[in-house]
C-alpha cells in the first residue's frame, strides 16, 4: 500500500507541476508574443482529468471526501459506524459499475484508434485515468471498510486521515 500511495502522490504532483508550468508559459506566449499553441489547452484538460480520478482515490485513502455529516452528529458511535459502512458499500457498487463502463470506453476507443485533435495521442490513454482511478478507489475502500467495522479507524464526521495508517 505504501508503494501505491507514493505512486499516486508523485503522479498527481507531477501532473500539477506540468500543468502549471505549461499554462504559465502559454500566458507569456499569448500576451507577450501573440502565440497560442492549440495543444496546451488540450494537454492541461487531460492532465486535470487524470488528477481528478487519481486524486479521488487519494481522498478515499485519506478519508477526506466531502460528506454530509449532519445526521451523524445525532447518532451514537455504533449507528455512525453502520451508516459509514453502508455508504462504503454503496460507493463500492458505484465504483464497480463506473470501472466496468469506463473500461468498456477504453476498449472502444482503443479499437477505434481515435486520436486527440491537437496532441495526436490515442484517446484510450486519456480514458485510462478513469478505470485506474476507480480501481485505486475500490482498493482503498476495501482496506478501509473492515477497519471502520472493527472500530480501528475514525469514521466520516470526525477527523480526516482515517485510512492513512495502513
């Protein structure tokens, strides 16, 4: 799990740095030299898609996704734990469906050979961020759910970093 954690964080940091540097250079080119490469916007958009899906997995690992915890403030610890496990199970179901359909999308775009207009890279590389992010999220939820059941981890409505310890 430590290797996955490290890869996720390095990937996100690298994508953020690349997007920031490229956008900064593009601003200088646009306003200083009236040049605006068409591929910059496209690349940054695809980087942000990857950051979103991989970053979502990181949020599942850390337990920092936003949640409505108003009801949880009125329940005891056992009920809160049960509600959180139910939310984890529903989220696992949703992520499983999303993984299935996003994998299907990757296969379709691979078979079609569709390319990104400005960058000319195959679209399936871009769409791979979705199933990879959902699979990582599923892994983190599978690790976290038994820990919440056993009472070893904090639950939603309390402190973040619940799943970071593993």
